[in-house]
C-alpha cells in the first residue's frame, strides 16, 4: 500500500472514552492505526454536570481518583497504543445561549484539556503528531492551535448538528472546525459531501465493521421465542427508536401481508412501547437480546429490513446493521437514502411503504445461494483495515498536494 502511514505519533480525541461498553468507530480506528504507528487515545475530560449526576458511578469515581493523582492516568492498552484519562475538570457550558460567551468558556475548557494532554505527549516523547478528531466539535475545537499538530484530521461519522445537544452551538462551530483541519474524512458519502462544503480536502473512507460473528448457519435452529412461527419471517435487529424508524412502514407491512411475521429484535423507546404495533398480531417483539445472540435471529429471518425514517438525524448515517445482514447472506429491503446508495447493487431500496411490501415479496421470490455469496463477499470488504487504508490514501493526497508533486 503506497500511502501507508508508518512510524508516526497519532493522537486520537473523541466523544467516547476507551472504557465505553458500546461499539466505537474511534476505538476501532485507533486500534488499526496502532498496527504501524504509536497512538495516544484521549478520553473526553470529566465535566462538572456529569460528575454531579453520576458521582456514584464507578467510572466517574475512577476519573476523580485520576484527577486527584491517586491512580495512574496514562495506561498502556497494547503495543503502540496508550489510553489517557485527562487529570482535569472542565465546565458544562452547552446550556449557555450566547455563542460569544460559549466560545470564551469553550476556549478555556480547551486550554485546560490541552494543559493536561501536553505532559502526556512529553512522557511518551510524541513528536510531529497527527491529530485525529472524532466528531468532537466542542472540546476539540481549539486543539489544532493548542497542540500544534503536524497534520490535523476531522472525522465525521454522524450528522451531529441534527441532534439538539450539538445543534445549539454546533451549527456555527462545526463548519469552522471542518475548515480549520488539513483534511476531513467521513464514513458516508452524505457526510463527505457535507464536509466538502467547508473543506475541499474531504474524503469518503467507508466504514469498518466487526463481522466475525455474523456467519450464516443454515443448520442452526431459530431462537426458541420465534421457532414456532409459520410463514416467512421478516426481521429487524437494533434499537427501536421513533426518531430513526418509521412505525407507519412497519404497520403497513404487517397489515398488508398478515401471512408474514414481522419480528423486531431490540429495546423499545416509549413511543414504540405505546404504538399501534403491539396490537397487530403478526408483529413480534422479542425485546433486547445479547449481541452474541443476534446472528441467530438474523439467521432465522427470510428477509431483513431497515425501515428508516428519512430525517436530519438518519440521512447521513452509515447503517452498520446492513453489513451485518449482508454478511449472513440475507436479502435486505431498506429505505432509500444518500448513504444507502453504496449498497444499491446488493439491497432492495424502498421509497415508500408500498415499496416495502412489493420489494419484500420480490426478495422472497428471487433469493438464491449465489446471491447469498455475493452479498457476503460485498459486506466482508467493509473492514477497519480497508477503511483506515482509505484514511491513509486521503492523507497521502493532501501531502502530495502540499509538496507540489
């Protein structure tokens, strides 16, 4: 790989700490970086409101101990990869209405954070760093100036300014942050186009997925709670959130084809819990299941669906569940969005609730073993190794342009 980055010192900042229990693009990218570079992964600093609300949480107590110097805050995770817990407290300022006042206090927070990070860089003898910012538009806003990296990268993996918490100040700040970086990389074409409005050096780098557990097993029985179902099983796996999923599509699909079983695997928000879906006999809610059990449910589905709402929150998101479905060879029907264009050769894309009925029927009718293999082969291209290789290619393009070659 001609653009492979080797023997560099990379500092990764983001919203998710290393000890998060959920999947994290940022952690996966840091692990991939560390195969050929030294990497320091910075946890988000403790803020005052989080301390107030969660002071009994063991993780918060651990951070307090580190701030007080009672516990080591620079931890070796594995060869070439360290995790740093900032030994500082920052103020909770997002509620402030005035952007001018917010910017003043945010600069103060950034300075506090940078003063914590710099000694860690000295301890590790990090030089000429690459700063990789995973969507941290507030606490990372001034770090390009304060840490003075040799190269700065902004990573866009969600359309954050569609979410109320980030929208308040992010609509003004994120475009400025995007513009201030040497390059931007994004995990969907929608987000790459968004970044390109503010920085011409913006690149789509795809998405990595951990697909090892998602392997089709035609010999395995369906999970016990759906084993007795008669007729086709149409399934969805994931959080059932009304801001992301279209309840009307699900009800229409079930009512239009009462001979189909619509199986929904995952935790429900309050809107889903009180929805009409619970009154429709061929819709089955299994509740939340352990991650290790999800492949068994997908394996039992005849068709997988992603009945996504199209709104600001969802339109740019890379749908990792689609890769999980495809890795198991399953036919998939999903709502057509800009991000879904990447999957158009392997997924049936629906633009209406009527399309869902017609396309699920088509998927049931036309499924073959050859299609199973093609879907799986496509999904397995979406590795963290390949995604980070595209980040390296983007860095190479910028460096080539800088050098005038």
